[in-house]
C-alpha cells in the first residue's frame, strides 16, 4: 500500500532528524527512547519482502510514533531558537 510506504519513509525521516538534535538539548534525552521505538519499527518493516502492508492497529501505532517524533523535533527547534 502506498500510504504504508509513505508512513515508513516518514518514520525514517523522523529518526534521522531526531539523531541530529544536539546532545545538550533536553529534547535529545527525552526523545531517545522514542527514537529507539521507531528504529525497531523500521527494522521490522525493512524485513518485509514485496509490498508493504500494515494492519490497521500497526498503522495507527506507527503514525502515533511518527507524530510524536515530529512534536519532539518541533520542541527541540523551539528550544534552540530561545
């Protein structure tokens, strides 16, 4: 499913961006466990051969993790602008 592939790509993007948060930032520490959860999802999805198709509850959980990751990034950016 194309939507599932897009969600997977967003998860990868969020992980890459979370890794770039300064180690001095409180948001780097707060998001580290979250980043680990996303990495586990990505590893599972990379093992899937052929078309990527998530179950509705899997899609909901991954979307929740991606959305939370974007919130961590937003807060880290706000902290940096202060």
